[in-house]
C-alpha cells in the first residue's frame, strides 16, 4: 500500500477516525525516554477519540512525559502539521549530527 497525502490531508486522516497521532516529531529513542534532554520539551497528540487520547496520555506518562509537556493539537486534522515536521527534523539531524533534540514551546 502506498499513501502520500500533502496539503489537504494527512496519512492519519486517510487511515481512519480511531487513529491517534503522537510522538512523531522526535527520534524513537527520545519518544520513550524524554528525560534524556535536560530541559522540558513537548510532544503533540491529535485524534478524534477522547478515550484514545486519555489512554495515550497515560502511556506517555509511563515513558516520563509530564502532563504539561503533552500538547493536544485537536482532532485528527492536527496530524497534518505534525507529519509535515519530518522534513525540518531530517534537516536539523543532518546539521546537528545528533538525533536527540526536540521542540520546546515558549510563551
């Protein structure tokens, strides 16, 4: 199966409404061990099912994510934005020569 969606949709939206998108803006090592970075940083969740979001937030907490570090970006259309982060992540990885970095939202 080949899925390529840009601009008006997301892979998540194509796959189905029960899908929840999370943890796709960082390396796999950082996903499950966020305290590897000295400072707080953020991850994002998007999905249409409130129960699934609650379960994923519990899983994230078991990995070490603090509740204030998990930002809910809304329904599954929010997956569009997180999926588009990959090109920037890949460029930064090539520039920094290290994969353990992430986004921190500062207000």
